[in-house]
């Protein structure tokens, strides 16, 4: 670490102070939490906004975590019933990979459990039905063998949520529930740490293919082969800030795997006191009704018994808004300064379509829209959400790529300048800050061209990366 210590009261630093920074890791963590990036609660239907606000007030659920958890539960309930078509022959389903990021004790797990509770209850009911059917099957099988009669068809449990699995067992669950499956991992680190546990390289490829909706084909020596032509496997879980660096191992920061994850990292997150407010029963009832409305959507099949999602298009106005957003996103992606984040900008173009689909159906399930077309209003909500996730993705990218702060290698003079600059600044503001530190304007201008430390937001405006 560099050997100067900031004087936080005025933002200017004593260049002669040679004390070592303390609590470096905590400071580094805080630098990578997005500032001024609130979760857009207003994007949700009014009923869902009420659920978010009430669980925040009564259960102290961080708004970001409960909002993202409700999105994931909605996506899982939708499953393979619908896909959105943005242009001819380009469709996207509702599959999400979601990570709730926060320190221990910051209420990450409970929002996800709350959001998934109606689906847990659905699985409990179907398991009860399965046990009854299995008992009938066992009796009928015994009788058929005794009478040399026809063996009845074996029943299977069609469940939604899986926590302990291998790719093979997951595909086995999925083939019995073609609507879709969700992996719920309270500690998401276990998800990627178990990659390659059974077959080196295969599990990463499994998840990359699943995200893209490519068919899953598994050949097994002891059992019949599995073919899932239309996979839908979502993933959600929690992870602590300091474990994020594990995500970048085994080339996951190079093959686009990390960029397929939506990260939720609330600003100023901390452990809260218990609330003395009680959650009204209408909150849980309202959410249960919304999820059950989504679960009531019919799953269609083709002539071969494979899922055939209904295709929903965009209104002309909605498509124009989406096209304009994509142009702006592409321009950002093409800036040389943004090269490290090109994969992020590309993946969010996929996710903005998926979020538009989820939000349109969520509005329908809340009684605020019809399922005939994705509207301009819904597209605007999807864009608000994807901008939130984009900002978080950029910070995670920087966190993983630079768990040792790159500013450590700067000169004392440049460290002082870098830390004195605000998070976002214009060229003139930067020159004024440099002047106060007696740093020549030309030195500042050269420093500004170093892509490792700055991102260009637009002409004459920059953002620090750390």
C-alpha cells in the first residue's frame, strides 16, 4: 500500500505524512460500493412498491435486496411460459443470475427467502401430492408384478427450487419440470467454488450455455440420457464483499461468466437495529397472490413435448425507446476508455430485454397491464433497472480486477491528486484541484489519459475508477 495518509477533513493531503494506511481492506471495500446508485423502486407496480417499502420498514430488508429478490422470484414463476421478441428471430426468456452482495449481518438472506416463499409453499404442496402418488405407484407396481400385469407409470416430483445439486441432477429435475428450475444458494460462493468438482471445465460451460438458452444434453452410463431443448435455470444467492475476488478465479473474469451475473450492492449498507413495527398480513398475501398469478400462466408444448413459450413483442413506441437506449449503450461500449467494460455493456443488452419481459408480466400479475405487448412504460422501467445493475457490474469488475489497489504504484504526488479529485469531475474541475496541489496542468492532462484510473463519461467529464 502507498505510504501516505489522507487528512479527511478537507480532502487535501499532507505529502510529508509517511504513516501507513490502516484498515486497508475495509477502505478498499468501501471504495468499490457504488455511490448515488439507488435501486429504482418506482419502476415496480404500485402493489410491489408497497411490499418493498413495508418489508424495509418492518423487517429492515435493504430496499435493493428485497427489490432484486422479488424480480428473481417473478422470473422463476414465469419460467418458460413467455419470451420477448425484440427483433425478428431474437427472443429472450426471463432467466436471471442474481447475487446479493453485502457484509455479514446485513440482512441478505431473508429478503430472498421472503420473495421465494410462495414458490417454496408451491413445492411443499407438490411434494405432498408426489408422496401420495408414489405410494399409489408402489402398491400398484407390487400388485402388477404379482399378477404379471402392466407396470404403471412412475410419478416424479415437479419442483421449482433446488439447493444441492450437480449439473446432472439439476438436468434430471428440470426434465420433470419443463417450466423451469431455480437454484437458490444462501452462500453463492458455494455455487462457483463447486465448479469443476466432478468434471473439469464442464460446469462452467454448462452455466454459460444455460444462460444463452442453448439445449442441455447429458449422456449417462447408468441411466437414460437427458435432453433439455429449452432450458430455464435461474440462480440467486448471497455473497460477502470480500469473497467477490473468488469469482475472478479460473478465468471466470475472462470468459464472460461474471458479466452474466446481476449484482446488487446497496449504498451505505450496514447492520440495522430490530424494528418494532409488525408486518401486516396483507403484504405477504399480496405477494403470494402476485406469484400465484404468474404460476397460473400456462406452459405450452410443441408436437415433441418440448416447451413452446408464447412470444410477446414490443409496441412501436417501446421498440423505439429500446433502440435509442441500445445506440447510447453501444456508443459507451465503443469508447476506448470503456474497453475493460465492453463485455458488461454487451450483456446488459440481453438483460434489458429479459427485464422488460419480467416487468410486463409482473405488471399484469399486479393487475396493472394486459399481456398483449411490452409497453413503452415497461421498457422505461427495464432501462431504469438495467442502469442500476450496470453500475454495480462495473464496480464488481473493478473490485475483482484490482483487489490490490492500482493506485498503490502511483507517485505520492499523483496519489494526493487522485484522492483529492471528486468521484466525478469535469476537466476544468480537475485542473483546479491539480493547481491547489501545485501540480502542473500538463501533468494532470497526461494523468487523465491513463485508462487504468479514469473512465470518460462524455466530452469533458470523467469518473474515477477507484
